[in-house]
């Protein structure tokens, strides 16, 4: 029997991926490569929904792919490519847009959040239709499931709705994918504002741990992380968001339970926890950073790898697109 297909991708919207991307996505992808027919994409078309300098975009696209590989994505076992190298994404995105309701798209909370931040003039139509392109990304490969973070749940629901709608209007065409939040997947929060998710779009940089940052920068951010005044190390996200976040991160990186970690640090000071955490983060990020830099030092080879990945992806995507075109009368 063939393995179930999974699709996932991240935007190349900064030089370095961050801890949230790592624990919420990348580590899970790496683990799933054996049991799934896995497709991993650097979604540069999504990245331009927010204005991006072309040279930066090119650099970040390569750096993102390099970080996937450095973290353990194997471009032989899995299909790894850049979204814009496969034209069918945009083509199917257009078609799906024609069966998406305006109201339906308007209800996407990520769009509401972002458009509020950017204002009417700063918000592009591309940002609005982003979830439709994301649906195309997934449906093109007839993905059975989509490993995503909690924050993507609504977009997966839309993808399922569009697949079901298309199938019922035009006949069985798409696999209806399941979103699944991998069990091991954790959500991590901003170190300075521990009730907000750690995100590259955070207002301040001080709460964001980036894979490619030098060890001393990361350590400084961890040592300055917001905690609380009661001085007790205990997992209590409601009342002790900062400390609980540190415990969560430590637990994920050391693959131990939160309870176990909380016990280890019980009765000790916040400084101890932070020092331990800084070591755990460097233990994880250090080797990935080194390998990423190696990969980026031979761009030709990396570009070659991505071209090969795109060839494989194109072949699969074209099959679906042909079927879609036939169904809709193109
Ligand atoms: P960002 O929030 O920085 O813009 P993206 O939206 O590009 O990150 O997310 C890329 C992937 O990383 C998604 O699968 C998302 O669920 C995951 N992710 C991002 N931030 C976090 C976080 N703080 N905790 C857990 N997972 C996260
Ligand atoms: Na985001």
C-alpha cells in the first residue's frame, strides 16, 4: 500500500526560522518522513502577500530550504521544493477562488488580525486570498493530511470545505484532507509577552528565538525573559505564563514531560531555569545553524536540489491540474 500523503510549507519571510516554527512544524515534519509520502514546500508566493525586497526574498527562500534540510528533512525521501517553481499552485488557486465565498474568506481570523494591523491601504488582495492559495497547495497533491500548528486550523477547515464543494459540483476530484496537530506539537509564546504566540511578526524582537542567531544573542533574550514576582517554578499557564512558557520550551527540546522538568527545577531560582534553557536551545539550534551555513556556502548545489524537487512536485501537481481543467470545462 502506498503511504498517505502529507503536505506542509512555511513562508520564507525572514532569514531565520524561529523556535515556534521549529517546535510547531519542523520537528514534526522530520519525524513523519518515514511513515508518509511527504511534500515540503517553501511558500514564497505566500510570502509576497506582504511587500518584500526581491534580493531578501531570494536569500530567505534558500535559507529556509537550507534550514529544512539542516533540521533533518531529507530531499531524497521527501519532496522538497519552492512553491513558485510549480506554476500549478497559482493556477489552481485562481480556480478555487471562484468557488470561495467572499464572506467565507472574510471570516478568516488570521486575515482579520493582519488586515487590522496593516490598515485598509496596507492590506493586499493577496493577503485576503492567501487561504485559497493555501488550499490549492494542499489539494494539488491530493494530500491526506496536513500537519499544522493550532493557528492554522481554520485554514484547513476552509481547504476541506473547498474540496468538498468542488467535488460535489464537478464530481470526485480532490482528496479531502484532514488537518492534524501532531501530538508532540507545542505552542510557544513570546518571551517578552508570554500570552502572545512567538511570531516573526511580533512588535519587538526581544521575545523571539531565531535558529540562526548567534548563541550569545539567544542566551541574552532567554535571560531577560519575562517571568513574575512570586519566584516559584511551577507550571501554571493561567497565572504564570512566562515561567510556564520557559518550562514548555525546555520540555519540548529535551523531549521530557513538563511535569518532569518542573520537578527538576522546583525550589530553584528562575536564573537556573533560564541558564538550563539557554543550553538546551543552543544544543538544538547550534548544529542546525552550522549545517545551514554549510548548505548556504554552496548555493549552486542547493539550487540544484530544489530544482530536482520541483520536477517531482510538478509532475504530481500537473496531473491534478489536468483533471481539474477537464472537470470545469477548460
Ligand atoms: P509566524 O507566526 O512567525 O508568522 P508562520 O505563520 O509562518 O509563523 O508559521 C509557520 C509554521 O510554524 C506553522 O506551522 C505554525 O503553526 C508554526 N508556528 C509558528 N509560530 C508558532 C508558535 N509560536 N508555536 C508553535 N508553532 C508555531
Ligand atoms: Na504568520
